[in-house]
């Protein structure tokens, strides 16, 4: 059974950079045609796809966030990481990591989500 767990700070200040890590167990992030995604949901709003990293290390970003987003991975730890810079209160949301195999947008597993609040 594949499990994902997000970790990172719950409170960050405006203008800072958020760094979240997703630790994957039960599968390797280098498994063929697997994709590992970050998604967020502000309170009362719909899910927003932020970006993904594929099994080969290729990265894909939401154009609206691309200038502020970086996704990387540590294969030795089976983790992938989201960095979001120049934070504003509008970045306050629950952040999820998710995994898929074969079809990038058909998620087979999700983390439980982590609340991130941007406030001074």
C-alpha cells in the first residue's frame, strides 16, 4: 500500500519561501511512469494543481505559479519537495501531495494534507 506524508511548517511569514516535503512509502518515486504531484486547496475554494515531478525527474508547473514554484526530489530518501517563494496570505491553504501511475492526473494515492498559513 502506497502512503504519502506531507511535512513542513504550518505558519510562514509573507515574502518568505515555503518548503514542504512529501515522504513516500510503499513505492519508489522512480517507478516507471509514476508522477508525484503537489495540489493545494484554500478554504472555501477548489483544488489547485501546482506542479509535479515525474519518475525521470522531469518537472511540470502550473503556469500561474511557475515563477514562484520549484519541485525537486531526493531519491535516496524517496521524497519530493515543494518550494513556493514570495508568499502572500493568498497562499494560505491545505497542501496535498499525491501520486499517480500511468496517467499523471489520475491520482492513486494522497497524503492527508497539511495546513499552511501565511501571516505576519
